[in-house]
C-alpha cells in the first residue's frame, strides 16, 4: 500500500473517533452542569475541563477569553477554526476518505459523506438547547461507521491502518479524560466520597460507556481506584488503555515490515507494561504521573508509526490535535 493512502486511512479513522470522543466529553459536561453545587468557581472548572481534555484551551482563550458554557460548547462542537471540533473532525474525515475513495467500500463512503452533509443541514438549527440530541447523533454515526467498516472492508492493510488510527485516538482520549477528572473536576479534598464526587465518577464512566461494565464487574459503589483499574488495566473493557494497546500491538505485528521495527518495539513495551502492572503500583507512582507518561509514550509511538509507514505531507495530517496540555498540579 502507498504510504499516502495509508496516511489518509489512518487519519480518517482518527478524525471519526475524535468527533465521537469530543461529543462524549461535551455530553458529560452538559449533564454535570445540571448537578447543584455551592462551590465558588465550579462552573469555570467544569467547562475548562473539556478544553483541557481535547488540548483546545489555548485556542479558546485566544479567541474568547473567559470560559462560558455556551462558548465552550460552540467552540468544541461547531467552530471550524478549532481543528479538534466535531465540525472540523467530520470535515477532515470526509476529505481523507474522499482522497482514498478507491481504498474504502461504497458503504463506508456513503456513511461518511452523509454524516457530513447531514451536519451541514443541521447547523442552522443547532444551539445549546438542542445539542444533547446532536451528541447522541455523532456517537451513533460513529458506531455505524465502525460497524459498516468491519462488515464490508477486506481484512487487508487498509483495515489495519484504520484500526491503528481508531485505537491510538481512543487510548489518548481515555487517558486524557481520566487525568482531567482526577485533578480538575473534583472541587475540593472534602468532596472525596461525597455526592458530587460519586456523580462525577459516574459521569466519567458514562462518557466512555463503561458504567454498566463497572456495575457488572465490581458490584460495589463507585471508587476512584476501581474506575482507574477498569479504564487502564482491564483488557475486557473496550475503551481501556490495555484493550486499545492490545489492538495496536496486534495490528502492528500483522502489518510487519522492516521499517516498522521501532514502532513495534514501542508498542510492545507499552502493551507489556499495561499487561503486567497492578493498579496499586499505578497509585503508588501517582495516577497523574502515570497517565502523563502514558500520553508521552503514545505520542512517541504515533510519531514513529508516521515515520515508518505514513507520508510526510503538510495538508490534512498537519491539522492533528494540538500537543498534549500540561496540567499544573501542585
């Protein structure tokens, strides 16, 4: 497969996954905003969190300044100037798909193309009071695209690069959500174990479709350590870091090739660490430090995959998500 074709497929998948992840983050933020809270500044912290998760805080502050719910929602959902917005992600997914129209199936193209056209038709009627249904629509269309992909495409290199993009983006997002919740959304130490803390951890599980899985596995009240274990180390949880690296490592082994030796080494190291780590070790080391290191290593892995397999061009792939945000935690 040509490296340029692989590049388009990889980023097509990442942008679809990114649109879904952004919809999940905003959906949880809107639901969390309905929770009564007497703490001063909670609204600002709540709405700054989605910007941090998606690495869009600097761009937002430059454009809008003060954090407000309606502005944050518009910037992350519909602003074409924000390369991580749902609007931009779906547009770039379609552009990448159009560039490799012959490498994907007709059904895949129809889903992506109709998703973009439907979004354009919906734009005039979208506002902050109708966005909850919009977030569900984005998630459903993303699920539909993945289902159509697995049901129609040949199991060849095209599918492998699509899976690489999907699971690298998913791992990145899960780590960001967990890191931000642990250090930003919690209003104060006194709230640990309280009603607000319980709701926020439940909202986090909802954001990655893991609440039902948590109840099935643990059958106890929600606790930070168990949530972290589910989203980091459980290989049977579809959006966990371990499950995502299972897919990335296996896919790189199938792609093989002499140019990808370093990428496979990095993926293997990261996968082995997740496979053999205990959650007690993660918390002893520090959850924030662990997740920061994970994000750095996945960024290095993504760069190595790009170097080994993908084309180095300055058009579509240059509009990737900004560098990972740096949390200033004392």
